[in-house]
C-alpha cells in the first residue's frame, strides 16, 4: 500500500516537473505552442484531393502532417542561427515524412505525391531568364 502511494506521488511529481519544463521551453518561443489544426486539415485536404485518399489514409496522413508541421516549426525556431544545421534537419525531416507517406500511400499515389513535390521545388521562371537579373 505504501509503495503504491509513494509510486503515485513520484509519478505525479515527475509529470508536474515535466509540464513546467515544457511551459518554460515554449515560453521562449514566439506564437502558439501547438501547430494550427486548421493548417493540418488544409494540407491533408489538399493531399486528399490530389491523391484521392480513402478515409483511413486521410486519418493517418492527418496525424503524420500534424507531426511534420510541428517539427518543421520547431526546427525553424531551434536552428534559426545555424542555417546549415537547419537545412540538414529539414532534409532529415523531409526524408522521414516521405518514408511515412510511403507506408500509407499506394505506389501510384506515392508517385503522384513525388511528382507534386518535384513541381513545387522547380522555380516558376526559366533558369535562363533575365528577369530580376542585371543582364
């Protein structure tokens, strides 16, 4: 009986300390501690319409998107003074995200997803254009 009460008090104390540390950590960060659920829904809905997700895929990808967007924000803040480290962490996050999508999407959906990502990375102006240049 004494052991279970002691264990309960210890767990309660540890969770209080953990919560206080989490609050301190987020107090330093600007903006909300939680990622915008509207943004998560928007990204997931876009993917759903482009990739024709079924309900189970939508639910799984919504959770993956929530984690990705939260981690993205965290990396941007945490490594704001070190662009090289930030870019490395962002590349690692993207690789993990793509791996998770590979577990959820069908091969044809994954192909469409990768094509869409490539399109997003291509600049909208041609490389040989003189727009905005000195020449």
